[in-house]
């Protein structure tokens, strides 16, 4: 017993020494590995130089967040056609989680060359220097809706070409409309008329209007009243302006007198579900509602109208994505040429046909309305719509706003706006 | 002597050779990323290029100050909300899943039970099904017009809209008991507060939405822990139990004084694994609620993910991860302290005392001779 313990003890001193050396070795090893990772960063700097051009065909990678097979196929076809014509190679990759995959690419210094950028993350990407501004090289760049280009503009620099867009409009259940004794002449064009028809449409089984929760729906009322959460030009928050308070109070009034409900109140995930299940006679949603109604609620007849005008005129919200080109891409010239091919009016009309999005070029508007006359109220919003809050760093602030707007019916409107203002000011200063 | 030491050196070299693949893999995929994340938590890295590149600024403890410091605005209140949610979550899930698992294991361990294999598989089944799949099923079960509410309706209860209900259970409980009115909370609780949340917010308890996630997790994890308990129970010799019976212990007495003490190491394992797992809950939140309604299912793990990948605030996200690590570390240490084997410690102490006494007496004997 005592003998063994003695040998262990003598053995231990030797082993501790050895253990220390190996620990040092491990630490050295990991610091070398860390340094190697760091090296990758310095190499990036060379990639920042303008793209190489003309030395052989480029191999482009395009990362898209596809809405389905139809969109994937449309993008693949267009990209392959461009590749064939220009002699380059293109690979279209459909992302599972585009935010995460792009982050990996940006951090690793090898992002895809062309990728979708949603308007709500644009500011962060642009500020971090991940995006290559190419609008001045794009042919026909002034043909895009100015509101859309503004959405992808930071510090007076337009970065990327809008892929397509969607707007909000008012959807009306035809049967309920008739049952309430309303005619085409009654389609609301002002806030008062909206309150009026919402009240007339409200029955014990059906609310007049169902609204999805969050800033992406009530925001339209702010625009109609001449307000907005932030001023993109000055980069300041403007939430506490009286126009915003009035707009939210108007919506709150509708909710309080029961002529409007929020989607969760009627057990719906979004406005379209509450509308499709006929728990409400009207909703405010974008053109994506077409597909949902066709697939899930084919028996519900409805018409679409432009959103009513507020005291400050027409207003709606724009939702859009752009084709971003990576600042680290070695094939920027080829990438710009690919984006040009993907955004021609012809291609945009093909996309509209394939997966129901609206062209972002004004020159395609007339043809689009010819093809889809019933979508005229949606595309009209392209002229007066407002894009999402795109200032960098505001993600958590607008998420907090959304969470507070869940309680819009009972909440203190001024309190919501003040807390947004305070949080946004802290982030933007 | 020198010969034996050279043999030993050879052994050590061989030993290192054998473990080196594991060390390299662990170092590369565990130590290096953790160290990198630690570095990121001290910088303002914006996700572009390597965090060690020259453009990344070192900001010291700023990110940590945003999380817990006085000037932390929304970030701090988000983080504290997530800690509050996760705290109530842990407080309910760990005891419930442990008790449930133990109960299932005791049921399966009865010698009279027929078809043990079937039940064991049935109870274990939720644990091997993908948590994403189960989450989706729960989304349907607990939707406002879903199966659960239809069943509740049948017995005359008007069920809540589960995943859309942000009301806290403690708020509701206090309201039900007449302690306060949840729609007009007492000003004593709403006026004061600490770390960016009012006392009223801290005391909300898990929201209705979070309690659905709690039920789900208890149900899915109990199977795994049941197996651990079952294995330990089957180690308990029958004779010990019979001897206790002969000594006059009843069923409850045997359970309390024989079975439970025997299960202590397993209990420590189960609660420790449970504690670590529950503080890191992510999948269910990501699939079912994304932190809503009203941020009541926000957890630190999900918040960290969202700050990093949705908002490019990598430094703050990494800092959150390390604060979470410290919390888990502190709590598991405390738990080990609670579960320490007091008898064993006492035995060791006595042994040491005896040895000291013996040494002293030997020394005295030496001087005497």
C-alpha cells in the first residue's frame, strides 16, 4: 500500500512536468491555428480589388432563397441562358437559411457571387461592406421604380438592383360585401369610408377587417398619414411625430369598436388565413395572397382594391429583394452582366407568369397590367409605396416594435412610439 | 530505477500518440472555435472576413456592458427577458422531467409488469423522434382551433390560443387568487425594477405559450432519462430490497431509504444533463415561436442566434453565449455541491483524522523508543 503510493508520488512529478509541456504544445498549436484563420482575413484585402475581367470564362455562384420549384426553375433557366450566351458558367444554389449561409460566406471571405438580399437586412450588409455597389454599371438602372431603388440605398449610394416587389392592397370578400348591401361605389377610398364599411361588414360571426400583426401592416396607415418610423435620408428616428400617433390611434379605434381584429384574435397566423376562413370580410395583404387563396380557399370569391387614402394621400408598403453582388466576388463584372440578364423586362414578365411576383422595372408595368389586369391595385402601389425600415443596426429595435404592436388594441400608442424612438435613437446616434 | 523510468517515458509517448487524433479533433472543432468566439465577444466584428483581420476593433468589455451594464438599453432588456423566460423554463422542466422519468422507470422496473419491452419502446419513442417533427405536431395540437382546445371545449373549458397567448402564468395565478388585477398591475411592482425589467415583468412566470414548450420538452426528454434511471434501478440487488422488507420497511420506506439513495449518482447525472440542456433550449423556439408572442419564449440561445445571424451583431451575440456559459457553470457547480455525498465526505474526514492520529502516535512511539 505504502509502496505503491510512493511510486505514484515519484511518478507524478515527472508526469506533471510532461503534462505542462504538452499543454504548452496544445496552446501553441491552437494559437497557430488561430493565426492561420486570421491569415484568411488579410488575404481578403487583395480580393477587394476590382474584379478581373476577360481572363477566361467566370464561374459564378448564385444563392437564392426560393419560394418554390417554379422560382428555382425560372432563375436556373435564365441563368443558364445567360451562361450559354456569354460563355461563362453559373451554378444556382437554393438556400435553406440564406441569412446563415451568407454569413458563413462573408466571414470566410468566399461568399456566393450573386445572392438575394432582403430589404430588411440590406442596411446591415451594406454597412458591413459585404455588398458591391454596381447600380452605376447596370444598363437601364433608372428604369427601376425609384421607391425600390431607395430601399436599397444607404448614405446616397444605391447598391443593388431590385429583383421584383410586392405591395399591400385591400382584399374584399365578395359575398359578404353583397350581403351587407354594398356596391362597387362603396369601395373605401378614405379612412372614414374604411371605418364605415368595416362597421357595416361586421356581423357576430365575422369581423369587418382582419390585420396581420406588426409594423408590416399598420405601417401602411402611417404612410397614408404622411408619417414613418424613421427618416432614411437623415438617418433619424421620427416615430414620435403626431402623424404617427394619429395613424396608430385610428387603427386602434377600429380594433376597439370591434370592426377590425388582429389575426391571432381569430386564430389565424396571418391576415390571409383569417380572410380565407371567412372570419373577416376584408384584409390588407400583399399579392402573395393570390396563391394562398387559390390553393387553400378556392371557394372564397374576392376583389382587390387599392388601400384607401389617408389624410396625406395614398400610401402602401413595398416588400422587395435585390440581387446583391458580393464585395469579395472575384467576378464582379460577369456578375453585373448576369444581373442585367435576370432583370430585363422580358425576364421579369416571365417570372411574373411563373411565380407571381411583380416586375421592378417601370417599363414592364404596362405589359404586366395587360397580362394580369386584376393585379392593377397591387402594382399601382409601386408609385407611392414605402419600403421597409432599412437603416443598419435597427433589427432588434423593429423586432421590439413588432412585439409591442401585438397588443395594439389595448396598448398605449404614445408609449409604443416613444419606446421605439428611444431604442432607435440609442442605436442610430 | 532509471530503467523503469525509461519504460514509463515510452508508455507516456504511446499514450499521447493514441490520444492525439482526439486531441487534434477536439482542439480544432471545440477549443479553437470557443477561443475565437471568446475573442469575438470582445470586438465589434461585423461578420465580414476574419475576426482577426486588421479592420476589427477591440472594444474590451463593451459588449458585456451592453448586456448587464447600466447603459444597456434594448439589448439588456431583451437579454434579461430571455434569462427570465429561461429561468422559469428551467425551474419547471428540470424537476418535472426528472420526476416523470423516475416515475416511468419505477413503473417499468416492476417485476409483475408484462410487456416491458413494449412500454420501454413506447416511453422512449418521443426521445428519438426529431424535435422539429414533434414541434410541428404540437403546433397543430395547440392551435387555437386544434385538438387540445376541442377536447377542452368538450368538457366545458374555453381554452386559450396557446401559442398566441403571452400572459404569464404567475400573473394569471395572482389574478385568480385576487392578489392583483393582471390588466392593471399594482404600481408598487411596475414602478421599480432591476436590470431593465420591472418587478412585475420579472415575476410574470412562464407565459401560456412557453408552458406548451415546457410540456413538449418534459414529454420528449423523459424517455432518455427514464432509461438512465432504469439502468440504475436494475443495478440495485434484489436482496438488499428484500432485506429491507424483512427488517420491516414498507413500500415507501424501501423507496425512500434504499432505492433513492442508490439512485443518487444517476439523479445527479439526470439533473445536470437536464439543467445544461434546458438552459440551451433552441430548436423548439426556432421552429415554433421565434421568441414570440410578446418575447415570452425568447431564450438566450435563440436571442444570441438572432442577434448574430439576423442582425449581424456578432460581438454581442458571442458575449451572450459566454454569459450563458457562466450561468450554466455556476448552476451545475452549485448542483454538485447540493448532491455531494455527505456520508462519503464524513468517512473521508474521519479516515484523515485516524491517519493523523496514527502518525502522531507512531512519532511519539519513535521518540519513546
